[in-house]
């Protein structure tokens, strides 16, 4: 199992590096238009992960109905 985890981690890392390298071959105009979208996606992903990661900690501190109403709001 550990070998699978390491293998797919390496595969994902190599894929990310290849994607970043491929990005350099795009024309300058496309890169200027694409970078703000990619930054927005990255920020949204990080905020979503942080927000979803705080829900279990909140459920330990307060009743579930309060936390879920806050999430829905």
C-alpha cells in the first residue's frame, strides 16, 4: 500500500511539473489571460479546504445545528 501511495505521489508531482513546463510554451497573451483564472482557482481551493477542515473542529465545540446553520449561511 505504501508503494502505491509513493508511486501516485510521484506521478502527481511529475504531472504537475510537466503541466507547469507546458504552460511556459503558451504564447504570452494566453498566459496573461490564464494566470488570473488559475490564481483564483488556487485561492478558492485553499479557502474551501481550510473551511471544510474547520467543520469537524467546530462540531466538537458547538452543537451540530449551530455549525450547520453557519455553514449554510
